């Protein structure tokens, strides 16, 4: 390729992390863009990419591009563009595998995209590059759990407990693994062990409250959350947990008040909005529920729960089945491992005659080791 070279102004070179005395490459196209509009980071990126395609060993250009890809990926990940961020983090890792944070961001993006194998590789690479920590083991365990490899997830949690015996996080990690693997007795035992280590830890109390709620032990759940709120009164997540206990114990008026109050304080809280939408649906206030879920889908297009519930609401109306199936198809792209959601989509699409969506759901189910069934899961 016919490359041109320019020397950057010293301040720009410093800002980009390039040597002041080293010229940077430009393609003919980016050279014209620079002439017309002045210095451009994107033009320098394109030029360095073109140069490395010919000479991949230039350390300065590799370092510059790795930093650019990482920072750009983090920026667009914060904007919700996870697929693009995932690709950029991957490029950064290929240029330089010594920065553990790049591996961590890649692993987190992989989890959000439900790509557990990539996430596992990312967490392991982060450990190799920067050492082990409870947070890295937690990520590794979550990735193994996502692919239903509970044995490996438990091994990661146990290793974290062994290496970091003073940390609460490995106990929280183990409780999550045991919950997903169906070991109910183990969950409670581990959470009480964590509570004995730190009786005033709000997060442990929160997890215990969630566990009690899942078991239908609502009074115990409410006590645990109240205690956590006493210790962390500014933590709005605990308000959500209180609302969930109210919802599941049948106190719908109280739950609605709690969720609406939380949304007044934090309008973008997707968990609270989803819970309120479910409450409204269960109360036969479907128009209100649909408006809430539509808001979530517009504001957070990767929130598969919104598309799942929109699909169900639309399909209740015989005249909107096609619209509902389209929501389910979007949901399948976003949540290829949520067994309940996939099975529901399969049933609805099959009954609606949407063969393509039904086949897509069936493939995902079989990939998870499940056979399609005629009845909707509970």
C-alpha cells in the first residue's frame, strides 16, 4: 500500500501516546481527510492499521492501536453497544496481551453477549496477565455457570475461597453457583457462613433476603432486607429487593408504591420497571404494562426481558400475534441461554405458525440439552 508519513504536533503525539520524533503513517484517503479538516485520530488509526498489515511488529503503532481500541471499546460499551465493544476489545487483546484490564473488559462483554467460552478465556487471560483476585474468580465461575458447567464453576469458587479466605466475595460466588446448580441446602449454609464472618455486611444480608424470598420465607426475607437498609440506607437496590418481597408475598399495592417510588428516584432502573410491568400484567392492567416494557425496549435495546414480556402481551391479542412473534425473535437473539424464555417463544411461535422462529427456538433448546415440549414452562 502507498503510505504517506507525517510528524504530529508534539501535544497531539503526547495525547495519543506516540513518540514525538516518530512520524505516523497515513493512507492516501486519510491524508486527503487530514488536509481538508486537520488532525484526526481516526485518520491516524487507519494509517497505523494499514502499516501493521505490512509490518506487524512496530511496537509504537501496536501500543497506540491497543490503547485506542480499548478506550474506544469501553466508551461504546457504556453506551450499550456491546457487540462493537466486544470486537474492539478482541482487537486490543491481539495487539498486546499484557494488560489484564483489556482481558477483563473482553470477558465482561462476552458474558453480556452470552458467549461463555470467550468469557472463560478472557478471565483466565486476565489472571495470567495480572494475577488472581476474588473478582476474577467470580467472573470465571459465572462464565462456567452460564454454560451449565457447575463442576468447573464450583472449582473456581472453591479455589477463590482457598486463596482469599478473608474475602466475602468467594462465599457469595459459591452461593450463586450452588443456587444455579440446585443445591438449596448449600446456598443457605454458605450465606450464613458469610454472615458469621461479617454480620453487618449489607450485601450478604441482601443475598440472604433474596434467598429467603425465593424459598417463600417472606418474613425472614423482609427482616434481612430491613437490616441491610439500616446499614446502607442510600442503597436503592435494597428498595427494589423490598418491592420484590412485597410483590411475591401478594402485597401488590405496597409493591407498586415501592417500585414507583424507586422509578421516581432512578427513572432508568430496568429491574424496577420490569417488576412493575409484571405486577401490572398480573393485575390485568396490560396497557400500562405494555407502555413500561416498550420504554425499556427503547432505552435499553439489549434488555431481553422487555422483548419477552412485550411478546407475551402482544400475543394475547389475536390481532397482534405477528408483532408478538417478532418481539420473541428479538428476544432469542439477546438471550440464547434463558431456558424459560426460549421455551415460551417456541410454544408461542409454534402455535402462531411462525415456523422460522419456532425452529430457531428449537435449535437453541437442543443446544442447551432440552427437548421441545408442548406446554409452556412455569
